[in-house]
C-alpha cells in the first residue's frame, strides 16, 4: 500500500478527492494511507497530483479520450516494448491512460519526453500529465488515482496488457504489481528528448481535406497561401483558444504567446519567434522537426499536403 502510494502520489501535504459529480477538490490536509484503502475499496476516490512540491514528476500520463487515439497509444506501448521500456495501460470507457514511470525528474523533462513520444506518431489531442513544467500556484494538474471507482460512473478500470488482458486478476494483485513498476531509464529519456523526429507530421495523417480545385495564384507560394487560411492551417498543429491564441510551439511557452490574426491572415509569437504566412509557419515547424527547412523544400512539402495532385 505504501509503495503503491509512492508510485502515484508525489506529495503528501494535500490531496485531491473526486466529488459525486466527477470534479476534484483539493483537501489541504496530510494524506493518510487509510484514504488509499478507502479508495481501493471504492468508498472514496482520490486523484494523484502529477508534480511534487519541487515540480518533479515520477510519472507521465498520456490521456486519450477517443478510441482512435487509444489505438495509437497501444501501438506506442508495443514500440516502447521493443526498446525495452514498459508502459502501463489503463483503459477507460472510450480511451484510456498510458503511464510511464521515472525516478523523480523535473516536470519539464517529463513533459518534453512525452511531447517527443507523441511527436513520433504525429499524435494530436492527447493530453499530457503533468500539464505544467513548473508549479506556480497550487498543486497543479492531477489524474484519477488508478484502481478506484469513478464517482460519476461507478466504474473501476484495471491495468491491461496491449492485448487487453488484465495484468493481474485482482485489485490486490494489480496494486502489488503497480507498487514496483518498471521505470524508464534516464538514458532513454535523454535519448528520446534529444532525438529529431524523422516523421514529417503531414505524412502521418491526412490532416487537410483533399483540395478539389487548383487555388488561384501566379506562383506556387501564392497558390499555397490561397489554398487555406493561416488559422485553419495553424490550428491543426497548435491548440488555439476562442481568441485564436495558444502556446507557441517554437519556444518553451506557458503564457499563450502565440496567436493568429484571422482578419489579416497571419500568425505571430509575441515572445520573439516571428510570424507571417503559412509558409513561414511550416518552415519553422520543419526546422523544429529537424527537416530541411529551406524555402524550396518547405513549399514542396506544402504543395504535397495542400494542392490537388
Ligand atoms: Zn514563440
């Protein structure tokens, strides 16, 4: 029990509980092992904060809420297995969680590792916990502590193999296994965090609807710019809010420094990453991916993505 708590719960000075409507409340009291007992019995449901008081993470959780995304996480698990890395799968109703465990590392390192893993597959829309690199106010993001009951649905979810079989037959046995999960070696974290993605994201999935007609323009770059708005292009790669702003993909950004001006059809980073057309965006994006980011290579890749063949 103590070791199960140690696996998932990074801080003990406060803890989150799930209320009957599915939300979480922070209880500013010391965590007790009795609560974990109650959690496993389904009497109460705890959350687990992703970072400790010093913004260190001992796990990374990728949260898929759609069946297709879950399929990608299964694939990722099998690929990691080939590298000798164990990921733990906890399916839920429509998607599920993929967990990876560490000896405590800075939250920023854990997140970078997670982002690189998602980048390998060109995965978008999968939430990454911890959500913060560093805690500023409050205990930050949390995930439902596994093997408890979801208050709203009354469901309990188990850890499974990539084939969908429970990793152990009972809650007690699952707790025992998850009390000493395989950790990702620091070397592997470094390796993934520094690797350049060989995958051109545009090649992974058809992100754009097939263009039905050749857009107007005298030059290839004009035709590209006329084929799609900056907003529609960029939002495939950057999560934008209703004001068309979001976190800049080109620098370590926690302040939503990035935005698209929809009227004037350009993007911009207020922190100094520049801005401009979809071509400027894609050049920088390719640079980030370690791909040829020359003008010629960039517009050729965009023509493949955006123009009818
Ligand atoms: Zn920026």
